[in-house]
């Protein structure tokens, strides 16, 4: 009990994330019993409650009774009789840093790195070495005949791509304006309010240990660091990387045709009476950035942002899937054929497979800048804060793999380079493994997604009552529960085992019921479409890791040993490990099959590892 009163890092599990955030600044009032060994009383007051006027008419959030054997918050509970504890972060340095980010301040990376460096020095004095120092120490003195490479789950840099404009199409300055997004997208409801945990989350896409590790490696070990996440290609949260993309443009991007139409017509935003369309100040900076360079990777990569981080932002892949890709009875074959061309062939080959005739061209979009009410009134849709960086399928201009002609996506260029070096068989095996992995994920999205993100998104969109009334603090565990207790009524339980996510074939059947001429896609159809798209993007990172590791091996000299360090999320590393085991690699001779640490950690469990010195 004492640790929960005094340590902000270990909140009681009974609260949801949003509730924990709402309690920042709350007070716990502990009143000891009137005699030694007697029970005391604890009351918790939310920040808005006047705890200092401790009187009977106040209704505390909860009043747990403390047994005589419960450790008191302070050793002597008899003096003073009333003790006050505040729920806050004891790490004042980190608290100040996060408050500045919440206010929208863009903190220089130099300050962030200096903060980590000072903390590393303190940990080193305790005998704890951080991973970046351990890695650089080994990289600085490799054994003779051994080559060390590092692959990290970080954004692909601008140096590996270039901007391509379709030469067989009219130039952007002279061609007719793109049609407005289809009415099904205009009818999409307005953005809802962001969750309270989002508004109080200081994460602005920067300030992670991965960013720090990437900078340290590039500064101290240039040329040996590979990046494998292309899902935000053309945009970046870091100013230096973002400017590098902008420098690839031979001339400014043409103005958005729909944006011009909205301004010419003088459309106004609707008065909703709430914060619809607003984003937290730290994310509002995204809207002030230059227009991101379009890429197919970012067009599809938005699915992960909408599923995991910003579900309140309304965008929809249903019109694109149902109107531009799926045609005829074999929807699965059409979908796989398109992505096979996009990821292993050329972009023009993939575009040819899209159905863009007539009104279908207006469906090659995720979000409209306008909102059409049921009455037909047209409004300017409030902005998305830059969270949908590429709204339209990039048909006229897009980022391509550097030097590719015909143009290829970044991953396709990587695969082609390996084939040209004689690794055709490995590339074909990786291609088959990639599509097989995607199909396995979509055959049972709830069961196959071990992290529980898809199930959480499904509950949020299709079982709102359940989603709002259960403990959602551990999606990974929630996915496996048969029943979940209600927060509002302890005797009530929800049957989670009976809630499943449709497989790919079932999803196609539901998407076939989409009628764009009469209505917007349903919430259920929209979340299914996002899961389908995100499955390809999720496994794309795994494919990129496999091909990049193969590239590291091919660059080694004959007889040279190659050590590849992959720094990525657990789900990605496990997937990559399974591929290489299928190619004959093994952990023979290593304890615990080569695993250092654990597969699953508790939130408050120390993550220290014992690595070879």
C-alpha cells in the first residue's frame, strides 16, 4: 500500500489508463485509528475535489479500509493523525520534461540526449550499462574477421529514396483537378474527441530511446546502421529528417485541388459545441509542417496510426478496397495480386491493377476535407492535425527506391538489389513467407495478433458498451480472457470468448455490402478495412528486416563472419526469428534457445539483462 501511495510508477490496476491520468494531482488522506492496532481510514479525492475541507458532505472517490496488518504510509501513524499524499511523478526532472512537451514545446534533441547521458552516468555508477554503450563498446573492437551490422526499427531515411513523377501522365500544373473525394467519404462523421489519456500523453513521436540510439549509432558508427520502417516514408517527426525529404522535390508540390475548392467556395467549419477536430498541442505542430512527400508506404501506413494511436480521427479504406482493388468474385486474389506488384514489382504494374474509371477514381482516397450532412449541407471538415499525411493514393508522384527505373517502392527496390546480387532464391522464399504470414494473421486477427491491438480496436468500434466498461490496461491479456468483469457492476461479466473478428473471407463479404451511393461505410466495415491494410504493413517491417539482414550478409567479404543486431519490437523480432530458423539457422549450443531475458515482462518489472561483456 505504501508503494502505491508514494510511487507514481505503480498505479493500482483497477483504474483504466485514462482514470490514472485523471488522478494526477489527486490526494490520498490517511487518518490513523484512535488507538494502536486499530483500523485507519483512507480517502482519495480527485484533483477537483476540495480535500482540505475534510467534511462529511464530501463524497470521496473511494474509501478503502486498512487492516491492522497493512503497512502504514509512514512508520508512525499516530503523529500526525492526518497524513496527506499526492499522486504525482516523483521524477521531477522527467515530469518537467513531459509537461513542456504537453504544452507543445519542441525540445531540442541535444537537450534530450544530455538528459539521457546524465542518467546513464548515474546508472553506470550502480553497475548498470545501457544498451547503446554496450553495443558501441563491442562495435569499437570487433574480433578479426568478424563484421558487425545493426538493423533498427526506425524510419527509412530520405537518402534511400527519390521523388518520381509519372511521365506518361499530364504534368500536375496542367492536368484537370483531381475529382473530389467520393460522397461516401464526405459523409464520414466528424472526428470525435481524443481520449483523455491521449490528451495527457506527452508522447509527440520524439524523445524515445530508439531515437537516442539511432543518433548515437549514426554519430559514432556511420555506415553500419540500417533502417527498416517505411510506414511514414516522406514525413517524419524529426525536423532534420523531414527537411531531407523536402530537399528531394524538384519543384514545389502542386496545391491540393480539394483544398483550393474549399477555399474558393468559402466553406465554414460546423459549430459542434465540442472539441471535434482538435488535437493536443504537441500534435498540432504536425499541421504546421510542410506538406509531406506522397508515398505508397505512407498512404497505407496511416492504418496503424488510426488503429493504435488516433482512433478518433476519421479516415476510411473501405471505398479504396471495395471500389479500386476488389472487382469480381475473387477478392482475395485481387488484393494479393495488387500488393505483390507494389512490394515486389513496379509501381506502374500495381497502378494498372487498380480500377480507377468513372467515379471509382474519387474512391482512391482516405478522407475528405469536406463534411456533408444528411440534409446535404456541405461544411469544411476540421483538420486532422497532420495525422493523415497522404489522403489520396499517390498516382501522379511518389517516393521510389533510389535509382529504380521503372519506379519501385522502397521494399521492392531492396528485393531487386538482392536478386541482382544472386540471392533470387532467398527473395522468393521471403516473398512467399511474407504473404503466408499476412494470410495467417488475417485468418484469425484476434488469435494471431498476440499484442491484442486488433481485438482492442474491434471492441472499440463494434462493442462499445463492453469497451467502455472493462479494464483495458493490458490488451495482450484481454485478448485471451474468456470473461471480463464490468467496472460499473461487479456482479456483471462480459463474454469475451464469444467475440471474434471476421477472417479475411468474411471481411470481404461484409465489404461487398458497402453501397457508396447511399451511405458511408459502417464502423464495423471501416475497422475491418484498416485491419486488412495494417496486416500488410505490419508484416512489411518484418520483411524489411529479413531482406536488410540478407543485404548485410551479401556485403561481407568471403570468409568473414557477420553478426547482425536487430533492434525492434518483440513481435517483429519473433517473426524474423521464425523466418531464419526456417532457413536453417539454429540456437544449438545456446542456453534457453538463445533467449536472454524473458518473452513477457510485468509493467513494473526491471528490464535489466545480463549480456556478454
